């Protein structure tokens, strides 16, 4: 009966430590300690860290938010879109959580963000959204948005993003398991085929990853 209050009190104490941090090292240590709790009550404080100019602490905060999972999504979506740094880290967190509420931000990031690492995270995230949590009648429209964004990103100018697109397309196809005759299966294969074709893709590692994705697609 007393475990929940104890956990809350411990989290409150760690949040207070975070607020008192007065140096880069203290901020990193306090963030890492708070992130390890995976307590939903820590989500708001961890999201706040994303806006600080401290990449190490931001990485720890992202790990903690991913560990918290869906309970952190609302806080992530409330970030000020004008804070580019925080938004970039939020994309990484949402991609790791896989909650469909992050769809709009992931699509926007993949297609418009100036940072290749952010677009890469978004591409991977679109391939591993937990679509099975949706009612069956809502899934097709979400699936289509994910697929369209990934297919559009096949022509991204950065090879690391195109590599992530191959990973995302494979993940999406495996999760949905489109039958061979389904149009979306054809679009997926066409996009991966382009990425695996030396006439269109000049980076060998991208071609190899796309070819592997094609081999791994479910055959039904």
C-alpha cells in the first residue's frame, strides 16, 4: 500500500535535484537519474530538458521518455514548435515510443526538417508505429500516410535518411502484412526496388539494406 507514495516521493526528489542542477555535469547526472525511474510523473521534467543546450542530458531524457512510453506523448506534443532543438529531440523520443499520436510530427519531420538525423529518426519511427492499437477501421488511413511519407523520402538527399527509409518501409510492411496483390505492397516493393538499384541509388550500403528489406518482406 505504501509503495506508490514512496515512488512518487522519490521522483519528486529527483525532479528537485534536476531543478537545482547548476552545471552541465550536474544536469546530466540529475537527468540520467530521473530517466532511470521510467515514472510517468517525470515526463514533464524530462521534456523540459529537451530544450536545454545540453546534448548529453537530452539523450538521457529521450531514453527516459521512451522508457515511460505512451504516458509521455502528451507532454512531447505540447512542446513549442518554435524551439527547434527541443522539437528535434522530441521526434527521436516519439519515434522510439511508437505511439500513433506522434504521426503528424513524424511525417512533418521526415519531409521538412533540415536535420538529416531528425529525418532519419522520423523515417524509422514511421516504420514502427504501434498500429495494432488502432481500431481496424482507422488503420488503413494511418498506414497510407506512413507509406506515402516514406515513399516520398526515397529521394532524400542524404544517404543516412534513405537508409532509414528502407528500414522504415520494411518495418511497416512487416507490421501490416499486405498480401502480394495489395497496391500498397506494390508501392513498397517499388520504393525498395529503387533504393536497391544502382541506376538510382549511388550509396552501396543503402542498396544493400533495401535489397535485404525486399528479401525479408512476408510472402503471402
